[in-house]
C-alpha cells in the first residue's frame, strides 16, 4: 500500500484560480511581526493585491521552497533584506540582511517555507552542510543554470576521492574564482567553448564550507558541484531540457552513477559521447514519454539529441539511495505542470498556486495519487524506487529521493523573473486603461482601474511572460500570481 505523508499548511500565498471551487480553510493566524519595516509587517497570508497597487511599485521577491533541513541564502546585491517564514508554524524563523557575496545558513528543519526579499537571491536547500554526500548545479539569483556569475558554499568536508567542482564553458570566456571566505583569488583562467576546468578532491581539501564567487566575462558558464549523484544537467541555454548537454558522471557511493535521458515528446535519437576519449558510449532511441538509463563511472560526457530531452544524473532503481533532486519538467524550468522523474523512495510535490489538481502515476499510467493542492501546500509520498509521471493544472515543483541527505538549488527563484515581468504587465495594463478612458474624456475610478483582467489582458500577460522568461503561465495562473505579488 502506498504510504502518504501530508504536510498541511494553513498559510496561503496565492489567490484561488478559476479552475474550480477551492476547499474551505480556517482563517490562518497572523504571522508574527518582528520589526516595524515593510518586510517584517507584510502579511503573507493575504492574496488580494490590487492591480493599481502593483503598477509602478518595487517588487518584493516572494516565493516558497521545501527543504529537508537547511536553507543557504546567497546575496547578489548589497544589503538584501530577507525574511523566511515557516508555513507549518505560521511564524518568521529568520530575518536579516544578506550582503553582496555573503551567505547565510539558516537551520530551518524539514518543511515548507516562504521567502521574501527586497532584492533577488538564490536558495540552496536540503542538507548541504549537515550531510556532505550531495551533488548539484549552481543556480544564480534568477534561477539560471548558465550565467555570468555564481555564488556557492561548498560542503563541510571533502573526503571523497571523486569530489569535484567543475566549471563548464558554453562560449569562449575568462573566469575568476574567488574564495570569499578567505578573501583570496583561487584561480583566473580562460576557457574555450566546450571546455571545462576541474577542481579535484585535492584542490578542494582546504575549502570546506568556503563561499566561492565564480564570475565570467559573459553569461556563458555553468558550475557543477559533484560530491554525489542527484541532479539535473543544464542544457546549453540554461534550461534542463534541450538538445546538447555536458556533465561529469562520477562514481561516488557504488562505483557507478546513473545517467537518465528523459523524453517528454515523440521517440527521438540521442548519443552519449566521452569527452576525454571522444568515443561514443551509447547511441540509440529514447522512447516517447519515457526514459533511457545507462550506468557510467567517472566520465565527462556530452549528450546530443535530435529533439529536446532532459538529462538527470540520479539512481535509476536503487531503493533507499540517500539523495534529493528536483525534477526538471517538460520545458526544463523546474516549476511546471508536467514531470517525469526517478526516485529512490519518496516524492515531494509542492504547489505554487491555489486549487491545483495533481496526479501522480507510474509509467504504465496507473494513478497512485490524485488530489488538490493549494499554494504553499506540499505533499510527500512513499511510492518506492522507480520512475513516475506527475501532472498538474498550474505550476508545481517535484523532488525525488530518499532520506535526509542531499542538496540542490531551489527552482523557486524562477518565479522572481516571472514576477518582474508581471509587474511590468500590470503597469502597462493600467496605463492602457487610462489612455482608453482619456480618449473618451473619462477618468477611471479606483474600482474601474482594479477591475478583473479581461481575457485579452490575461492572454497578453501570458504571452509576455513566455516571451521574456520562457515559462508558460496559463491565464488563470497569471491572475492568481498577480494577486499574490507583494510590492513596496
């Protein structure tokens, strides 16, 4: 029988969308206010932001994340005000400032949390310091996996012989690696397109817990922290879906790691090439809406496909393997409505929108769970090791794995870019409404300015988000997210 664990969160951060009637909730208690500034006094339980209140204002970056024990916040701008709220306990668990290049490690405990900040930051979740058998690609403050600058804190130990930090170049670029903790330059190098540079276990031995600033001359690098498997590989454009990937597949834990090629579309041809020997390791067809898995050991590889696929380095069918990884999703953005992922035991599904129907099924399309989740709600399942499909109506994120050991950057930062574009849309809509009224000799009332978005306005907003972020946001989800936005 399928075990289920429900993390019930009474604090709702987004308004009900138009999918169906949401379930009734008891009135959530007010979040404790710990200071008399805009960030501390903001009531995150409300999702009633008016259109005119948003237009022309500055955005408070608001998102949610799940973690098994810790949250490491990296500051990319000076004096970033951050507040983290436990959605289970309805209280602020940490508030403070994070400086540029600074890192704060917050021992959150297991659960789901709201993150609010006046500037963008990145969030590493899981157990990155308390359990060091972890692996991930670093995300920047926009949730990007290919960028010009990354901040990361290395694990607290580096005893594994195969531990590595690898910088991958997608275009010719100059790179500087700074140890912020020691205030010293680790390396300055130049890489050609397609090359990589590895800091091996010996080079990492004196860098336990160090915070690194890895900067390039252009937005053309990705950074892999390999202390174990359990991560999606970025494609050339920074998503985790694409036609070209490069990564290291190591041998920590059992001598081999599994490379899973995930295909959301029609059957497609793909090949895996060893970057050291140039030999083709595997060439064949990845079946439609399924995956192909192969075991490798200590190899730098390039993955090429005729159609878009995803590449996941995680145990394929290993019950109880201690790791955590976020699923990438069909578009490769991490917050989506369709996922295929492996797990070694558990699945965690987190919703960013209200009244969100979710279905989990196995690869034979047998439903193992179905239900509604609201914004700020997460549900954990214990289906056992295997491959599963997860579908929803509005945006969710999905984590697979087992035990409280693993780490990965939250894809929740991708919402920051969406909110920035929606803020622009709100301003454009308000100005357009005023212009139309002025041509008729009218001045709109507050109610008219704040009237619900028309179908045309919703479609415009959805198209604008897609064009500028690559994320698909249904019109109903646009309305929900705009009402949930916080400004100052």
